């Protein structure tokens, strides 16, 4: 065969190789990093993590309790919310997570988080056939530029962040929401401030520290 023929073959192989390389690089880089929705000063070194679903009625029930606990223990703990929308049973859950993370990229994650879980809001958007207009209203109420908010809402960046959170939850074999972890160990806790406080104070004691919460209570060190 002629040298020209082999030159064409080599050229084709190089082209396919480059196509594969760039496609592979693109797919690898498109996978997002998990979110980092964290609040609290963590002076006692105690972490509380919630895997939650914005449409989940149980998560909505727990939300004001968790908010109170975090407020009371703000100095002592770090609290992290991780997205785990149960899309098979909650059709608006992923959209809710998108709204929170879009607001987060604009510096208002916790404000949108609270707006989504406020019962008067939650009862409407969670059952809507199109929740997006409600999300836009909440964004406007939070002082966000709605066009920018929607650009983030529709972005692959936000989508990938949520999917990365879900991958974390799946790796932990989470079956439902809300699921809580205290210092890396899954806990069962009732929707009462006192139930959370008992477990958190025990965790603080296990760390061997005495700190004052914002509510003024003191956690004792372990003897």
C-alpha cells in the first residue's frame, strides 16, 4: 500500500484519539464537588450533619427544631446541610435543592433554606406543578437578582453539586430523610430541641471541653 494511504490511516487514528481524550476530559471535569453548607463556630469540635430533602414533610417538621438547636449551640458545633432529594417520591425536591444552592452561590443559602422550609411557603411550592415562580419570589424577597438566580438555578454547576451530595448519601446507604450524623455517627433523634441537646452535650463532654452556648447553658467536660 502507498505511503499516502498509511498517512491517512494514521491521521484518522490521531483524530479519534484526540476526540476520545477531550470527551473524557470534559466528562471528568463536569462532575461537581459536594456542597459545603456549614454554619456554627465549632469551638467544641462537634459536628452535626443533616441529609435532607426540601420537599420531605419530615424534614420540614424538623427544620425549625434544628434551626433552634443550631442557634442555641452556635458556638459549640458546626452544622452542615447536605442535599439528598428523594426524587422517586418527591418530584419537586431536586428543584428545591437547586433553588437553595443557586441562592448559596449568591451568598444567601441559609436564607433560602429557611424560606423553603417555612411552612406557609413549603405547603405551596412543594405541591405545585411548577414551583419555579415561587422560588423566584423568594429570591426577590431575599434581595437577589432574579435573572442571576435563574442562571445559577439552571446551571450544570448547581446540578453537579447536588448530584455529588447525593452520591455521598448513597455511599452511606441513606434510605430516608432527614438523616442525621453527630461526629460522624448516625443518630436517631426525635423532633425536639431537648433530644438534640442531650446528644450534643454528651458529644461535647466526650471531646473534653467546656463551652458556653449562645443560650447561656454550659456543657460539662467528661470526668
